[in-house]
């Protein structure tokens, strides 16, 4: 399986090499300005982005961008395609099976005829040449407008192909073309790039921001791949399997999960795991990240290290991240804190030679791999006893954010119901949409679910896809942050809230269906019913339609 995957990547590189000279000229700088265009979610594009940004494609790829075809405005396409010299259209098998949408997108991407375009279809059940031929017969536009078609199965992508890439893709020295073999050697020999595993008892959505960051251009010289590794009480075998694929480990904990109880305290969560990470990868290849804190000062860091000394014993560093770190200036502070850990990494991938650890897990006692401590890695001076339990509690990640251009008074009924006993006393955060992206991002970071609210009492419902629409950009950003499944739209004060009106709205404003899990419509009477019940003003039975909508909202928000 690894060999098949490598052969296909070799084919892609060969196409790039063949078109590079015709695009840039023999005397120009080698490499393409590559753009990956896709209608898939960002996480589904990352595997291809990581491969093309790796050292194995450094001669062929000068610059690399990833663009969502559904989020890029039509007026920007001409500029984007004018800047790129090679385009890859990435889709999956479902997109082609469901209709001709993918096929119709190929022609505009190769506007100048057979432009430097390659079509990649992944997640296919069968990825052999016979299947490729069948696809080309059904969709002749691929052969008409693209230079090549590559199919990848899930098994091929998940195989350990990266170990074989160097041998498969090793370029032949070309003294005449480069001037000398020595001239290209330094470019091939890069610093170590790590296979990073993020180990946590939290779901990967909690640290999706970090996965995206580590897979970005900023970390391309340090990170080869990023792997989410879930820790469970009875998942030791899975933990060992995940660990065997990593050369660098991040132990992640969010304050939203509860207390800061990593090690050495009552009900600590990661005593064994942090030791296993350190023993297998070496202390200098392990860091601990504590997320969603309100205070990330040096005093708080020292306090944690003093009360939980095993962190300093087993990890190179402790990194504290706040909501503001992730939201301020596009996450600049969070980027700096994590990048600092990689910039100060050693050149060696494994423990020093004088260690009795021989790159075999569990060989020798834990103490045998501990390295001399530098002043920066030593435990801090002893501080007066202090408890982290007195820190100001942070909002729960189960909070629901309500985003609207209207005042809070307009949707007081909705907030009152969400915080009522009937709904489970949820935490609700309110954000007035006013063009202040920073405030909206802060509320989104604190929220697990999002509700875009609007009232029909002010006239037309122009939420998206219309001239002067009120929420197009905001809904796209919120959906990208929280995910479509965790985003809904609520419109109240309507004369009619039936399915026909809902369908009409979705047909005229398709972005609502693309960016949100559901849209809920309420009349003024239905809104009043809900508000009265949440306040306990009467005990009369709700209408069936109102009751059904409440049940559906509860289902979406759990």
C-alpha cells in the first residue's frame, strides 16, 4: 500500500517537473505557484497540503495556497488563477457520484485551455487504473481540461508511506542543469521535521485550532504531520499504536474540561501518559499545553510546575494558552508560544548516545533517559503553597453564542429559554455583530454552539446571498470556526413559520443550508408561547408545531 501511494505521488511530481520549465522558463527559478482548489472542508484538504509543503516537493512547489471554491468570490478567481502556475482540484468520490458539480468546476479552472491542472479524487473505494478509466469515460471533461487524474483510497493515505518517500522521490543529480551536485545538496538536507501527535482526553474539536496552526505554512519547516490521539481509560493499546507513529508529542488539556489536574494531584488525568511520552520520545520532544485559561502569566506557570513537578520532569516546556491568545490578531500570541517550542528543539530526534534507551520502548528504567537540565528546563524555585482552585472560572465550552445585529432585548425570549431549567440552564453568550471581528471571534472561541438570530419584524429576511445581505461574511466565519453541525439560524416575529416559507428562504439563500445545520422560523405567537413557559407563567400545553421546533433545537444543541 505504501508503495502504491508513493508511486502516485511520484507521478504528481513528474507532472509538476515536466510543466515547470514550460511555465517558468529554463533559466527561471524552479517550482510552481500551486493552488489547491476544493469544495471539501479544510480538514479534508490538509493531507494533500502537508505532502506538497514537505521537503519532498520543495523543488517543484515554490508557493502553496489552499482555496475553498465555495467561499471564494467569483471576482477574485481571475486574480487567483493568474497568480498560480499549477492547480490541483481536490474532491472525493461522493462529490462525483452525487452529480456533475465537480465536473462543471474543472473548465473554469483551466480557462486557458489545458492549463497546468491535475484532478485528485480521494476516499475512493477502488483506486486502480480500471476505475480511473471508468471515471474518465463518464466524465470526459477531466481528460479534456486536465493534465492528469489521480485516485487515492483512504488506506493509501493512512499507510506509512512517508517512510518510503525519500527513496521513491529521490531526484537524480543533474550537474548540467543545476551547475553542480553540491549546489543542490544543502537544499535537500533540511532540519528535522516532526510527526506530531496531540494526546488528550478531550475531543479533537477542542484543539482543532492547534492542528490547523501546526499544518500551516508557518510550521512547514518543523512539522511533517499532525495526528490527533485520544486517550481513554481502557485504550492503552490504541495509545501505544498512536505513539509509535509520532516523533514529537503534545499533551493537551483544556481548562474547560475542569480543573488543571495534569499530574501529581488528586484525580490527575495524565500521570502514566506523560511518563510514556517522555520515555518513548525523549523529554525534549514533549511539551504540555494547557488551553482556555484566563491568566497565563509566569506566576501561574510557576505555580502549576511547583504543584505538579512531573510536568517539568517529563516535558521540555509547559505552554499556557488563553482565549485572547487564540483570538487576538488572528492568534498571533498562540502561534508565537508554540513556534518557540519548535525553534528551540535539538537537532537530534532521539535521546543522546549515553542513554541506555535504545530506541526501543520500555528498555531501561525511566531515570536512564533523563538528560542534564538546562536552567530553562529546571523546576522553578519553591513558592508558597497555592491552589489553582481559586482561579476565576472560565466559561464552559458547552456555552451557546447568540450572534445578531439586533439588541439583546429582541431575543430575550430565546436567551431566557436556553438558560431555563427546561433547557438545562445553559451558559449563553451574546454578541452584537457590528463589523468587529475580534469580539465575534472571542465569543466564538468561548462557544460550543452558535445561533445566528434575526427578526422578521423589520422587513425582508436578507440574511445571505442577496444584495445588502446582513450576515453573509459573519455566517461563513462562524461556520468555519464552530462547524456547520454546531451552527443554526433562528428568525422570529414572522406571520408564517411553515415549511413552505422555510423552503423558499433556503432556495433563495442557499448559503444558509450550506453553512448552518438548520434554520428555525417562529411567529410572534410561537415565541410568546416559549417565553411564557420558560418563565413559568402558565402551564398550558404548547402547540404541536412549537413543541416540535423546541425538540429539534434541543437535538441540534446536544
